[in-house]
C-alpha cells in the first residue's frame, strides 16, 4: 500500500538522521528488545544487543514502526520466557488518557463492534448494544484536554513517589509515550527486586484501592464532640484524606453537595451554610467537630475527596514484571510523534504536540476520509470528511499513521 510505504520511508529518514541520538537503557545486554513492523504486521521479540552501536545500527537498518525494551533484567534475554532467567525489573508506571474519563472523549473517540460493525462515540463499551459482542476497535484522536489530564495524573503520581515512598526526583524518570500519556521509570536497585505482590501493594496505595478511612483517623469520638480526623499536614494517606476533604469543601457549591453519595439534602444545606467557617477552622481548631456535620457526612466528603487525590495509573503495567516499554527518542507507529524523556522542571510547560514532533519539514497532499479536529504544533487541522488538503508533514504523517487519509498522486 502506497500510504504504508510512505510512512515507512519517513520513519527510515528519521532514523537515518537521528539513530545516534537514541540512547540505550541501562544494563543493555540484560534487556530484551521488541520491534514492531507495521508493514509486515508482526513483532520481533527476544532480541538483545551488547553495545549501543549494535542497537543503533539495527534501528538504522530496519526502521521499525515501534521500538520497545524490557523493564526486566534477564540472564538470557534472547531465550523463550521460561528460560530467560529473571534477575529483576524496573518499577514502571503508565498513565494513558485512554483510561481517563475525560468528557471530551464523547466528541473525539469512536468505537466499532468487530462482530457487527455497529459504531458510536465515546468510551469503549463492555457489550455491543446491537449484537452483544465484546470485541471493539477504538479510534482515538490526539486531544489537548486528554493530554493535560494525563499530565495532571502524572504530577500526582510523582507526588506519591517522592513524598510517600521517598524516591528523589533524580530517581524518577518521566517519558512522554508518543501518543496519549506518560511513563514513569524507577531503576533503583531497591525497586528492581520487588515481586508482583509488592508492586500490587504500591499500585493499590497510589490508586487508593482498599483504603479504609477509619484507619487514617476519621472516626466518631463521642456523642458530644462528634468526629475526629486527620490534619492537612499529616503524612501519607491521612494528610491526603484531609486535603481531599478541604478541596471538596472549597470547590463545591451547596447544589453540588447534594450530588455527593451519602449526603442528604439537609446535610448539604448545612454544609452550604457552614462551609466558610469550617474551612477557616482548619487552621484553628479541629474542623471535624463542626456542629451539624455527622460522621456519615464527613465520610461521604472524604470518599469524594479521595477520588481527587489518587493517581489513575494503569495497575496492570506496574504489576507486570516482564513488561516491554517504549524506547525514548523512537517514533510511535500510531502518531509519528517521538517518545521522549521530560525533565521534572519542564513537565508543567511541556507541550507534546509541539516538542514531540518528528517531521517539521515539507508538505503533503492528502485525501482525508474522516478526521476529527486535532492540533500539531501551533495549528489545528480539521475536521475533515472526504476533503483534499495540503498539510505540513507532521500532520500528514499523523493522518497516514491513523489510516485516515490517502496520498494524492501527481
């Protein structure tokens, strides 16, 4: 197919120009590598390299559509999984906007049932309403709001890792995935030896899974004095619960209180009337003793507050001790953007739709079938429907990667 050949040619040109910039991971010879070749629709796995030059030469020669390396260290990385000899694994976190419930997905994400071709907008369904099928194809477009939401979750994750687990910023490496999210890597020796159960405990802590409010100080003290609870500056989840409650109180209207599960209309009115005094009391006396606020209401506020405090990581990635992860400065086969490391002090202002652009020269004429509006660089393109357009190369490659356009000959 001409479009696939063109993308392959562009990827090859990128790697010919930049292959020497692609740094191998640490302990290179103990890593397994995987390469996806979209033209052949196959992945090659169980590859290993002994020198950076050997890896770079392979990339230069083959120009894969996607390049991965194992977060795991093996004695024999080229052997089948059961004979590799597991030595340890980096601690990896993945935050993907595909897993975030952003309202804009109802506009730019599409699902299609693989059984009956029924389709619709929004998040993937569990069951097709037309035929009962459970397999779907998803079409998700680059979206600033989704990427910003993924960045917020990444920042919350970093706060957990640094404040609660004691890792330093230098021990946590942030990478843009090249598509819709971020990876955070920890390669410290203490983390490498963690088994799946230990990694699940970490994932559960970060996502608030199984969290019990009473074990963090939110209890009923007495009939006379009401409840007691944690302080804003308490360590770990105790402080996070307090800050979560404070945020809910500060950001919610009286009408919004009524929408919180567990809060009655009467309790919502009391909260609306007393909210300012409760917030002010946090610096003076215990707010948990506020009149007309029952333990049930505090519990409902805390449960809502916890939702805003967790980081929505993909727990499957964190607990997987054999995970392949995308190699920085390589291209993402579904977008043509670069996966890349993001310094901590740059994360706030990092704009992946500008800084991860790999193709910044030339233009290309395309016939676009259907495309939702998307931004690359400083310009927004689309929406398109059976439109013939001339686009900058980065936008054109993106549409070709998504199989949403065809080349216009001549």
